[in-house]
């Protein structure tokens, strides 16, 4: 279970990096990729990655002192969802 969640977290990071690169390339008209011409895909990938990392850190943390990191990831996910709801893409 721990390896699966960790693997999903790192796959999310890799996809988010790829989405960021493709979004920047498409936004600045270096190339055209259909789903990356706005920030919608990038926002969804950031949201999903932050949720996975929040779950990973909440379930598998070693002590209760490190509560700041999962709260930060959850706050980033909530902020991303807020901007998606406000149609900032």
C-alpha cells in the first residue's frame, strides 16, 4: 500500500512537470498541443498530485509534529480548485 501511494505520488509529479512544460510551450506558441493551450490540464494535474501527496504524508508520517506538510499540500490543492471554480484558466 505504501509503495503504491508513493508511486502514484511520483507519477503525479512527473505528469505535472510534463504538463507544465507542454503548457508553457503551447502558451508561448513554440508548438501546439490540443489539451495544453490553457492552464486547465495543468491545474487538474497539480490538484491530483497535491491530494495524493496529502494522503501519502497523512497516512505514513512518523510523528504528529510534521502536520505542516500535509496541510500545505491540502491548501495548495484547495487553492487550485478555487481558481478552477473561478474559471482562471
